[in-house]
C-alpha cells in the first residue's frame, strides 16, 4: 500500500477504502470508538446532524440507518429536483459560490436576521424600478463599440494590423535585443518542440529564448523567437 513520504503512514485515499469502524458479525456500527481516521470528521458530523433521528448516538444499527434514509428521502428528492441556476449575460460580475458553500452557521445567521426581508425589498425595487443595471450594461457596450469597432471592421476587411509597414503586426511581441543586434520578428511560441519541427522546413535561422522581467518568475511555457 502507498505510504506518505513525511510520516510513513497510509495515505488518506487508501484509508478511506477501509471500513468506517471495526467490523464484527451482527454488531452495529460503533460511532465512538475505533473510527477510521479518514472518516472521523464525517462520522462526527453525521452524529451531530442525524442524532435526533437515532435511538443511540453511540452505535448505528441497520434498522436505524434505513430509518434515517427513509426520513431524509423527501429532502434528497427535493435536492435532486432543484433547478439549475442560469446567470443572464447582462450580469457582468458572475457569482463564484453557491448558497451551499456558505456553510450551516452562515446560512442560519442569514435566515435569523433581516437579510431575507431586505432581499425581498430590493428584489421588488429591481423588478418595478428603472432598469439601471441594464442601462449600465448597454452604456458599457456602446463605449466598447466606439473604442474598438472601427479597428475591428478595418482588420476584418484588409488585415491592416497584420500587414502594415508603419507598425508591428498584431501577432508580433516587441523586439529582442541580443549581441548588439535587434530582432523585430518576435513571436510567442507555446511549444518549442512542435514549432521547431514545422519551422525546420523554412530554412530560416531561429532563436528560441525565455524572456522575463527582473525579479519576476518566468512563465511556465511562454517563449519567444
């Protein structure tokens, strides 16, 4: 069995495959003594949450386990039927957490306070008041169109930023100064081996190097030639 390098003990993933507690014929599952360390926290949480449904919080019989499953079946069905949350494109700042991620204590504190009433009031104002957020999103879209639309259309027609002589092409990455010379055809290369295999047929002299800022760690695969 694999062992951890630091302690020489069994890895948690291996321990998790072993029984929750010491097994025995016709014996209930001991919830207090001899718990598998990989399951200790989850067993303690089960006892804390399901304790009111158990006849004995120190041991779990087959009958008690089936009783807990039957009592919680409606909750499992409701959870499975919970509709997926669809975030509209107009929401510029996407949520990063679900309600379940807040934890029991935080959810209980929210429900015990005035947050639900405030939320209902704000939701009513949002539905019946002016669509300020939509107006802001439309304004942002207009500003971006004004800033970039001409440039986008110009390149869509004639690729001016790819082939103009008075400025670097859009795919170039600055200039490389080395050995008293300047190299202006500098391109980002993500995979040197793959690029070199294709570039070999060009019969050009190529130089691959990693460019970083002073006191800044280098990127993992960003290259230039």
